[in-house]
C-alpha cells in the first residue's frame, strides 16, 4: 500500500530568490539543519539562516522571531504546533541528545568560530551579533559591537579558531570503545579529521584530533557498537578497535599507535 505522508513542520516564511532591493540569489551554504526526538511527542529541528545574516542581506533572520530560520524549533507532534526553542544560530550541522540528557549542537561559524554548543531552552547564541569568527578575508565580524565577545548571549561551549569545517556529532557510549565513554565524537570537513572531546565538570578538559584524510560528513554508532563514518566521497567507513588490542589500565586514554582500522578506500 502507498504510504501517507504528513507535514509536521515547515520553516517560514518562504524565502524568495529575490529579496526587496536585492538581486536574485540562492544560498546553499548556511542552510544546515538536524532533527532529534526529545520525547515521543517532541521533535527538535534546527534550521540554518540561509546567509540572511544582516550583512549579506538587510534582514538578520536569526534574531527575528518572525522567522524560523537561524533557530531551533520545538515541534509538538501530538497537535503539530511549534515554537522557538533557541535563536541566534547560523549553520547548525550536528544535534544529539546525550545519555545524561544534555543537548549538544555543532555549528559552522564564518571564517573561524566553528562552535560546539550546549543547547538550553530559551537561550540566544548570538549570531549574527556575536561570533568568534570573522568576515572572510578580514580580522573581525562587522556586525559584532565587540569582536570576539558574547556579552548578553550564550557562549559557545567550545570554539575552533581557525574553523575546521565542523559537521555532525555523536556521544560515544559503545562498550567497544571503553576508554571513550561519554566523549563527544565530532566530524570535520575542511580539517578531514575526527575530533574527540571529553567534557568534565562543565567544561572541555581534553581534545584529540584523529586524522582521517577525507571530509567527514556524518558519524554515528552502529548496531554492533562500531563507529560509522560517512564522507563526502560517498564512502562508508566502519571503525572498530584493532583486533587483539588491550589498553594498559594505567593509561587514562588509549594511545594513538594501536588506534583503529578502517575499511579500504572506496569500500562500503
């Protein structure tokens, strides 16, 4: 039988190709977004600002409550209503709910200022009025009253300067990676690496850059506890600890030397 589809949320208003007093344009750059279920009847949706940031365009949609763009939207699946959950986002790439109930998001900055954000309902993350990034080819972001300062806005939990081209993220809970329990695994496009971040006592206490050699678009945990990495070359890589590797109990972190093995290039 044919499946029936129901629209549960639609971003609004519709962005025309030609804005008032501006030439026709289409931005496929800052339109990232993700979804995560907070409960059986609550769906959180992140929506990018489509480069309508008040600098490239006259309207800064991320700070305008009339737009759902540049926001996180809470969709109530029982009655199909929605509300703004957070605002001040630019180009969200990853979104995950941890076992501890923490909501994490990754987001592209402009030139510099990629962010890991701890998402809190009602918070304003500042874009385009606050960022650790800059306008491309310059040393500041023109709309920021105090460049690199997040006064009156929610600070990023962690920020990359220069940008690594952040992508999606997942919390490591697999028993196959026993020493990584609770760590955040974050993909990077430009940097072509997998980043591991350890959060303790409300802050990032350790970062590890794991070179990968391809632009990582998505990362998740497989059904058998393996890591599954999807790259921009349309390849899937399945990562497990090296066979026979037993970590030294005196080490708090695994040494990179025996780390992981990856499927050969081009394999799926």
